[in-house]
């Protein structure tokens, strides 16, 4: 806070050039006003399924209606109901190897849960198979499962992507699994999906702090807490009965007891010729007690019809999740996690983009339609966007692009930045438009500073990408105009240490939103460029979503 307050006069001075606003341009004042409303205590932290959701949905729909937007749901409303369940799991796990018994301790050695809608889920005795990284990636000639049948078995997987070393350089090969950058194959969500598709009964991911980027304690903190899941569409493959993580020490003990060396198995898993290894005679024994309750939350969606009689049936989607963490009744004093930077700020930016787009003269209206999408449940596993992707209100094959807003820090609340950080390495032709606009606006697009952390796979756009829609995600820049080098990084770190997912994530007295208005100007231009182009964006060759898009367009 001292750093932010000390910078306030200089920030105001440095961004004075961006303070002159016209009705046709994004407005720092409007963004700040809406952020204050959404992040106020009145909205109770915007948790799904609470009175805070009711207030948030009412506010967003009223704003879109006031701006003249049409309902985004073909049923004539601005909302999409997201039927879901809250599940609280208490799990136990044991391994037996003949007469020997290993009993990992929940929260210390493992955590597990079941997303089955059942009070009791038991896997009393299952075979255990080590399947390397659990990846099948035809574009890289990679298949960890080969022809091995894992139906009804417990599969043990390594975290992240297979680390493929380029023999010529000695570094990770950027042509295979993105080098140091994480691909979707490295996400734990993919690993559970992959095992489910093959009929496995349980998954245990081996957690290692280095590759994961965070200690096991981060995962363990969620043990025993309520999780959420959405209702799956008919015909969807049922999820594995048990999803869990074990520490690397637990994996070593299990492998050793079964007569295998964990380090040797891990090394073998980094080769294309790897084949699954049965950890016989080891067996796994799970028991999970679930408390299940039904919950209905809501996505919000508004439509600005395109001007072209043909292209108006194609859509450019702006997204920003509305939910935060609600109340923490275990705390004394302030219990409300207001979620100001995450993600009220981005929702306010999206509303301002909508206001500017709605005010465009008829001759400047975009050819394609614009959808403004505020999903629920991002903080609970990106479930609102996943539900939309599985139950789209508008055809995905005619959805041209998704531009997602989530600053990943408070940067936009301060001064305008020269730079903007492109998250992930999943290039599409949206990137080409972004480079053009950056040059026009005298900005610099920087590559992902932390590609190994997989931020691209941790926000709403990923659910659009998974169904083939080209998606773009930018993180707030750090090179604040007129400020010393390092100022932006210090503000970002200060937020992550002191405010991220805490009750202190509130609107600060020195927030100007000049950076938010500056970034909104960029994103508005990008969306309009896509909406007015002759052709929809496409994934560039080699990305993991290219084949999905191609199939959807047939």
C-alpha cells in the first residue's frame, strides 16, 4: 500500500495524456465507477449460488439493457442457467503390496475427491498402472497409453508435459510440447479427461513442486472443501470415480514397494517408446464419502448484432468472469473477499467496451455480431465457460474468436503501460491483428513471462479454445509510462503477496483505471478488426486446438 500511495501523484501525471476521453473511447472514470459497484460489500464477494450472485446478475443485465444490447440468449433473456452440484468429499487411500500396507495421510501425502453424484464412492481393490505423463498427442507422434487397457484401473501420471530435450541445443525442444511452455496436455484437467476417456477408475497425479510451480500445500489446502461441477451433456464420458494427487515421496515409496525405481520410470516416460508399466502386485483401495447439493448459477450474455446481413450470424465473444470468493465466515472482522482486481475490474472493462461499441455510428458498426459474456464459476474450475462450450447458445463453428479479460493483477488500475503481455503459446491469426494494432497504438506485445505456469489454461478462454474457437488472452503490462523500470513488476508482486484471493482485494484509493482504459482501447480495436475481417481467424499450424477447429468447420 505504501508503494502504491507513493506512486499516486506520479501516476496521475504520467497518464494525463490518456485522461482526455470522448464518448467514443473507453473511459477510466466509468471503469472505476463500475469496479467500485461490483467490488462493494453490498455484492458480498459475488459467490455463485448466494445473494451476491443475485445482485451481480441483476446489475449486469440492467447495464446491458440500459446500453441497448439485445438478450444474448435466444430464449429472450440475458442469462444462461448453469445447473451444477456442490460436492464435499472426504477420502481415504491405502496401497497393499502382498502383506505390506501403505496408508498415505490425507493432506500430507495425498488428496482425493470424487465428482460422482453419489454419497459413497468405493474402489475397494484396483490394479495400478503407471502411464507416464498420460498424454496422447498425435501431432507430436506421442501416445503414453499405447494399446494398454486401463479400464477399471488406477492410473498414476506425472505432472506437466513430457520434457523433450533437443539433442542439438541441450534445451527443451520448443517444437514438441512447447519447450519450457506448458501446453494443455500438461494441465491436470487434461489428465483427468484423458483417463476418463479410457475408462480408468481412478487417477493419481504425482505432484512435484518444481514442474508444477507451487508446493503440494497449495493443493492440500483444498482438501475437504466443497468443489463444484456442472451437469454433463447426454453422451458425455463419465469421469473417473476418484481424482487425486500424491506427493513425489509417496510415489517413490509406492514404486519401491512394487519393485520399481521411480526415477527410472520417470526417465522412461520422457521417450516416445514408453509403454505403461503395471505396478503389480500393488493394489489401490479408495473410499470417498460425498455430501452433494444442487446449485443453479448463471452466465450473463448480451448481443450487439452485426451490420453485415451475412456475417452477422458469426460472433466475436468478449468474456470476463463475474464471480469471486464470497464470504469467509471463519474470519473475524472483514469476511468479504471482494475480488476487486480479480475480476470486478475486468467486468467493468468489458462493460465499458460494450458501451463504446453500442455508441458507434451506424456506418462504423462491426460486420460480425459482438457477444459480451460474463461467465460464472471461473474460480471453481472455469465451469461456467465449460458449460457454455458444451451447451452453446450460438454455433461454435460460427464463433470467430474469444477475447478474454482477466488482468492477472492490478496493473490496469494504475497508469497506462507501453507493453501488453500475451499469455500462452497458442498462436492464431488473432496474434497478427494484435501486432498490427500494437504498432498503430505505439505499444509492445511481450511474450508470456512465465509460460511454464500455464496461465493460458487457467481462465475462461481455454474452454473456447478446447472446442476449437481461436482465443486470445493478454495480461496487463508492467512498463508503466513515465515510471522507473520495475515499477509494474513491484505492483504485481505486491498484489500477489498481499491481495490475491484475500479480503484485501478491494478498490484502493490510488486506483485511476487509466491503464484499464488504455488496455480496453486495444481490445476494442482488436475485436473490431476481427469482426470486420473477410474471414474468421484460424489457429496456426501445430497448435493443439487446430484439429478440433478443422473438424468443427466440416
